[in-house]
C-alpha cells in the first residue's frame, strides 16, 4: 500500500471481519499484533481506548477479557532492512508467547 500503510477506510472495512473471526475462537489465548495498526484494530474489537494500551515491541497487554495482546514490530522489509526488527527480536516475541500457551505433550 502507499507509504506502507493501509488507508483508514481499508482498516474499517476489515474491522467486522476481524470481530467475527475472533468471536469464532472462544479458546483463543493470545493475539499477536504485527504492527501498531494491528494493535489498534485488536483494541477496537474489544472496544478499548488506544490511549490506555500503548503499542511497544514485545509488550504484553492483559486486556482483562479474552486473550492477551502481544505486540511486535511488523516483519516488513523496511523494518528488517533498517534493523528496527531483528531476527532475535522477532523470535523473542514467539518465545514469550510460547510461555503463555501450554501445549499438550510438551
């Protein structure tokens, strides 16, 4: 998309779809937001104020209802080429998520 960001109208058009998808997953434990747009969209689904839940890489947000929200910088070419997001940083997010989700047999 232009300037590597979707338009506001595109984000709003996807909001109902996101809400429906999340409602179909009653056992969902974690939402991984890849970028601030995904972070804000997830907050919108739960009707939470963005000012109370700041986006930050590898941050954990207990929203008080439903799954927790984990943030990561988006794994775009821009973020990886500029070093904003390194491979180690990205893997650290998944290690933290793994600690939150018990996997049977492991």
